[in-house]
C-alpha cells in the first residue's frame, strides 16, 4: 500500500504558468512541488493533470504513485486552519 497523502485526481490541476496545484476547495490551492499555499484565480486554470505530468512528479519525487482516481503525493505541509478564539 502506498504511503503519503491520497488526493482525488480531479483536485490536481495545472495552471497556465505551469504550476501544478491541489485545489483543496474554498479558494485554497497548494503547489504540489513546493508545498506552498498559493493564490489562484479562475483565469489561471489550464487543465486537469495529465499522466505525463504525473510521471514527471514521480521522477522528481513529489508523487509516489497514481491511478485514474487518486494521486498519492509525498507528505505535504498541513492546510492552514482557523483556531477558535
């Protein structure tokens, strides 16, 4: 069984500038290569990730494996959470 963070493949997108990001919803995007949370506008979106792009992420060590539904990424920084005041 693969380790890492399982991500629904439909949540992995490629931006027009080439950044591959995870769309966590509610306007929160994470660069899968760096782990940074980044601002993304709807006009920045290019396409859902392709197998060739996932193969490259495996080659550079950011993705462990993938199939038609899931991408297993290396561990990612935690999503920012609002604390209860």
